[in-house]
């Protein structure tokens, strides 16, 4: 059976759908220019679980659970679910960790970089340019034989672990529901102000997450692969998806009056362009070495890829460090500690790229 | 057989890189690529087609796919 969503029309359709839904999520309560941000949302989840205590970014984002579970459902529906592990999990953990540090210096993953631009935040241009440079560096390693080795097939139950964790988070949320004005409900933290306090209603977030997870699993939508394939293979397939998402979000933002062009006073953003750029160089490089953007890692986790799940756990731990150690930027800009971490991250990723290759 | 590329278990974009390297070397003839996910199957087929190769046959073998690519002289 032909996979219609993996065709050119399919990927464009998926990109348009994601762009529209992201814009609507903002209308329905998510933070401005943050309809979907995989890095920010994983960071918010880390906070909701109390693994960092930045009070303004704590919310167990149902979109993320939806991404994984939607992909899980699609993988089973189309007989693609396949449990696999063993391709350098520790390295993927480190890559996830530093991808998160880089993304939080810029204040967004590639998804949000595109959505920020679609909302008129021109600072995102520097982030996107950095992303492309990071991916370009990654492709040089790929051309020189960089390879994290093969995974192997394993017990079906192994592939279920990550989706079950996501389901558990959802159950946790049902038993510890948000209480207006309260910073804690049972074991979960809920922001009462700041980006963490802004969110669409639970069922809308979850529903949209499930839809996107399902569509992205089928179409292999990937924001890093979009740029990587253009540089590496001169292939525009995935790129069409990313551009479609940007255009659809832009048009929707115009219609919904969510387009505010400029550099200054953009929501959850700063104007330190050197660090906007550099943060995304680090994130782009880490995504490329790991073979997927943060969204793609979630979708792969849903279809049984245990190594992608380890990357996501690396992002979660990275988010904890980012806020506990003051590495994440804020509207005021990047921090000195963040800049130090950025360089440690770049050196680590370069060492991974240089030392983990097969000799031809 | 040296016209067989075993890309099973490799994550994106390794199967495509290996296929394109082999295509560059072989120029024409027959290549067999082994992959174990549907995504890799699609990606390899798409990349080979873009290079003017024909996806002659895709066989499902156990848990993997055997993709037969061909380009005539």
C-alpha cells in the first residue's frame, strides 16, 4: 500500500495542517509565537514534574504526550511499530542534553523558530540561520563517515516503555488537575504566571497533539531533515513540509491578528542576535548528529525507537540543568553561564562528530 | 556480493548516504539495498529515483525490505 502522506502533496498537506493548528493553539491559549515548541514544552514538563523550579515555565504539556501517542497509534495502525534500541544511547542522551541547552539560549526549537518568524519575530531569522549553519556542520561529519552504528530489534515491550511513560503523565494530570491561582496541585507544579500559565484547554492540546503525532509519523515530517536534505542531497521533499508550515502559520496569524512584525518586545524572545544564532548552531548540530529534530525524536519514540526516546530524556535532563544552573535565556537575553554551556556543548558535539566515524 | 548494501538498523540519513555513495561508484547496473524500516525504504527509493535509477522491486523479507535498484547503460 502506498503511503500517501509520504508523497510531495502529503508532506505539504501535513505542513499546512501543522501551521494552521499551531496558530490556532495560540488563539486558544498557548503562549504567543509558541503554538508548538517541542523544546519549550519539554522544558515546561520538566518544570511541572518539579525537576526544575523556574516558576514561570511549569506545565505538563499535553501536546507532547499527544505527539508520542499519536505516532504510536499511527505506527500500529499501519503496521510500522518496531521496537529497536542500541545505537549509541549514551551519545544520543548527550546530544539531546546539549540540543536543549542550545534551543533554550535561542528560546525555541526549530518548530518555534519557524512559528516565531511566522508571527513577525525577526529575531528568529538569526536563529534559523544558526540552525542551518549547525546542520551544515553536521552534514560535513555525515559526509566524512560519522555514524552512531546500527540499532537492533528488541522485545515489543521495550518500544512500549516511552509511550507508557507519556500515558502515565497524562494520568498524572487527570489526578492532579490544574487549580486556578494555585502553583501546585498534588505532585504537579503549575505556573500561575509567565509562559507556563498560558495554555490551550487540556483536551484541545491533547487532541491536536494526537493529530500531529499521527500525521507526522506517516509523513516523516522533520524540521532538521528539511534543511539537512537540501544541503546533503539537494532534495527538497521535507523542506516543502517546513515551508508549508511557515506559510500556513503566517497566513493564519494574519487572519487571527497574531502577526506583529519587528525585533523589539517580541514575546518570549531576546535581541542578542549573536546568541540567537549560536544557540541554534549548537541545537542544529546536535539534531543532525542525532538524525532528527526534537519533534521527529518524539515521533520515533512513539513508533518504538528506544534510542530516540533516550534523546528526549536527554532533552528533559538538559532542561532541568538549563533552569537550575541559569543557562536558559530570558526576555532580557542570554546569560554568562549559558554562554559557557554553549561552548562546552559545541566542543562536545564536535568531539562526537570527529571521533565517532567509520573509516572507509 | 559487492552490489548489496546492508543498511539494516541504521538511522536516518545513513541508508540514503550509503545508497548514494554506491550509486556514484556503480554508475549503472543493479544495486540491492537492505533496510528495516518503511521510512528508510521510502527514503532510499526517493533518492535513487531522483538520481535516475529505477526501483525495480521491493521484497519484504522477514522484518526487512530488499530494494532492487537498476539503471541501464
